[in-house]
C-alpha cells in the first residue's frame, strides 16, 4: 500500500441502522422542521436512565432513533422504553469547553481538551500534537467551505463544534474503537462515525513518547511531526476523516441519507493529499493524488466506475476495496475538473434526500444520468482517458 494512502475508513451506514430498526422502512422519515423532541425513560440490562433528543426516525414497532444535544444518535428499541414524554422546550447549548469536558469525562483517565473556533479536540497525547492537529482541521474547514461555496454549492459552518478524539497510543485507541468498529478496529487508524458524529484517531507519530536527551528542548511541533516516517499517512488520514465530518455537518451530505460511497469517499480522497514540502503538511485541494491515480490505472477493469455508481458493494468487499477508493477518486477528480457544474447539481440533489431514502441501483443510475446527461458507462470512458492524460503530466505538477 502506498505510504500515505489511508486505510479503509469504516463508519455506520444508514443500511445498518435500517436493519436495527427493523420496521423503520414502513415509517415516514420526519422532515427536519417537524422533529418531535422526546424524553424517554429507558431500561437496559436492569439499569434505568433518561434519554432526551429529537426524533430522527420512528419505526412502526415503536423503536426510535434520537439525535441528542451533542449530535450523537442513539437507537432505542421498543422493549427498552418504560416512559415517554414529549418536550416543547429545548435545552440551552453547552459551551465548547463544557462539551469537551463532558466528553473527556466519558473517556479513559488523563484526557484534556483543546478548543478552537470550530473544533473541540479531546486528547491524552501531548498538547503540542493536539494543537497541531487542530490547526490542520481549521485549515481544512476554511478551505472546504471556500472551495465548495465558490463552486456554487450551498455549504455553511457547522452549527455546533466538531468533536475529535485523539488517543496517545494505538492499544488504547483500538480498545475504544472496537465499540464502533468491532473486529475492524485493528485495521483502521482513524475514522469518522456517523452515529457519534466524531472523528477518532491516535498519535501515529509517537512524538510524545520519543526519548530526548536530558535538558534537550522540544523543537517546533510541526517540524517534529512532519519529520516522522508516519507523517504522510498521518496528514492523509486526518484530512480524509475530517473531510467526512465536514461534509456531513456543513450541508453537503445528510446523516443517514443514502449518500453513495463513491461520493463521500471520492470527496475525501480528493482532499486528502498531503504536501510535506509545506511546513503545515497540507495546503491544497485537488492536488494529484498519485497513489490513487497509479492504483486506478494499474487495476482498472472496464465497468469498475459504473459498478461503484450502482452500489457500495466494492467498498465493503474483503478483496480489493482500495480499487473502489481509487475509482472514486478518479471519478471525482474528473467531475470536478470537467463537469463541475453538473457535479454540484448532483451533490445538491443528494443533500436534499431524507434519511433512509431509496438506495436501489435503479435510483442511483437515474440520479446520475439526470445530473450528468450520460450513462455511468459513458462517463467511465471519459474518466479513463482523463486519468491517462493526468498520469502523463510531470509529478511535480499539482
């Protein structure tokens, strides 16, 4: 695997929630302005607690998916509900620091909080590392909003701080991530979780634990981090997962709506490319992602692009998900370069879809052809030619 190609990010998808809700397919999704707010008494394994939130989906069997005050989703099964009350008043928002302290209290001992304009970073690695990561997230935030606004897509600042959790070492990270990812936790170095709305990762550089001579001063954090052998993978992973988080919180994607994985992963891979010659590690959007480009040209078989438009199976396959990621990057790169207006129209239509909407191959194909005026097979031929031309450019050219 090329050194800065992030491993497969895994996050819970609408299909998984649909299976958990059981009968939710028969329930009408609630439009955003009409959300009901509930206080539920819940008993799970003999323990009772109170859960308050806005109804995202309510199944006909009584199961409820709630969005809590900190934007986490919680699924409550009908047999767990012992009391139900409709609420008219909304709670006051927590301050970013209050939010961070509450989240840190839920994590293992030793976590601290770093707050920036748009982010709350909970960490137990060095504060220098947390600050450096937060600065990277803020650069991405500004670039993301500027890029898509200039392209004509209606995006906005997230209404609440975005939460990032950074563990100091892999072992503690994997123990925590196993709750979200199960057996995949040891294969993923960072991920965005649609249910918690958080990015979780760990210090890939190990700079906090590197030995130093007695009395030796610590150098600038950015220089130390980018001098690590893991720097390229670190930057790509952080930007990739933070791009997912931005997309699902700025109006580009809607959580639990059936966003095709080629769209979400294509955009994340479009943004992820590091620039280690820059002191900040990342500065540009849409730079040629050479590992993705080379992988696409080396492994592409006719029909691969059309296949990821039709469904998400290739992203989840045990063999060859990186082929799907490379195809998603190639398709996104082509659409941004050559069909940006149509791509924005397509993204706008996807952003308007309700939670748990139809995600059939027929619906996907219809949406694609309506936006681009051509079949996925025709677009695929254009993508292959465009990537071949891109590969012929000098590697120093962005």
